[in-house]
């Protein structure tokens, strides 16, 4: 029963993570909301939902309540994510994001003295070549500015994830980080006020991203992690770009180019080799 529960929670969490890409792309493509406003509404609504979830819950002395460093990393991820999706398809964005996330977390491990063998080295090389192939100039290449922003979002999220390990109760810590991230998100809106625009549909999509696929999605993921091994948890996230690709094709009518498909196989396959080989 515990294993089935963990599996169900994992499926829901992965759908939520893929949903973030689809929702952001949908909002920025088909509504009047701009990237800065989307980021602010997403973070504020996520902070409200998480605050309600932890309100009244008994907290242990080591529960933790987040930090400004993690909050700024969370904000950097959310802002770069939104601005990147102005020019990226849901599929390409998700592939770049999760490739950068896993590469960052693996890189931190190597910097901390984790050993890398021949098999891991081969996996990292394959994944790197996949990203290079995706970004090479050509008709099917994504805009380089948007691609760099999404890679930056992945680095920020990877750093946030590394900092979150062992930081206390993950839901309470995330609630604290979201609450702190509200300030820079509002500052971003103030700084870009002359270019800000939004409408009812755009705000509704941003609220859905913050309250459901971010706030509730993270809570479900943390619950799932209790029944998953670390390597399994890292590996299962590789399905998110696949889900985003399928969702982009089905709901946003985005094309699946040969370059994207081949790059996806290389990036996800290379990272999977590294993670499966991890202790």
C-alpha cells in the first residue's frame, strides 16, 4: 500500500511539474499577461496556498522556515522561467530546464568530492552533447536569449534543491521561501511597470501555476519523496520533459521537431546513465 501511494503521489507531482511549463507557455502566448506579472502572481498565490497548508500545523524545533538565499534562488528560477517561455515551446523549455537542474545538482556533488567513473563520465558527455545539438544555430534552434534564460532557471532551481536538502520540514521551509520571494517578485513588477500588462485569463493561469502546480505540486512531491530512494526520485523527474512535450503537442499544438526529439533522447538518456549508476 505504501509503495502504491508513493507511486500515485509521484505521478501527480510529475504531472504538476510538466503542467507548470504548459500553463506558463499558454498564459504568455494566448493571454495579455507579461512575464513579470505572471511571475509575481505565481509566487504570491503559491505563498498564500503554502501558508494556509502549514498554518496551525505542529512544527518541530528543526522544522525551519526558509532563508533569504533560498528565496532569492526560487525567485531567480521563477523569473527566468517566465521570461524564457516568451520565446520557447513548452517541450524545449522543459528539456533545457530539467537538463540544467540535473547538471547543476550533479556538478555540486562532483565539486563536493563525489567520484565520477567511466560510466558517469560517458553519461555526462552524452547529455552535454544533446544540449549542444539542441542549441546549435539552425532553423530549428530555439532563440538563444530564451535558451540561456531557461538554463539559468535550471541552475537556480538546482541550487535551490541542493540547499533544501536537510533544511527541515520541506513544506514549511518552502512556505517560508515563497513568502520571502514575494518581495523581489513585486520589485520586479515595479521595475518593469511601464511594460506590465495582464488580463483575467492571464491572472487565472498564473494563479493556477502558483497555487496548484507549484504550491500543491511541491507538497505532493515532498510526500512522495518519503517512499522513494534518492536515485529513483532524481531519475523519475526525467519524465517531465516528455510529459511537457506530449502536452505541448496535444494542447498547445506545438511541433515536435527531429532536432528536439534527438536532443531529448541524448540529454535524458545521458542523465539517466549518471543517475542509475549513482550509489
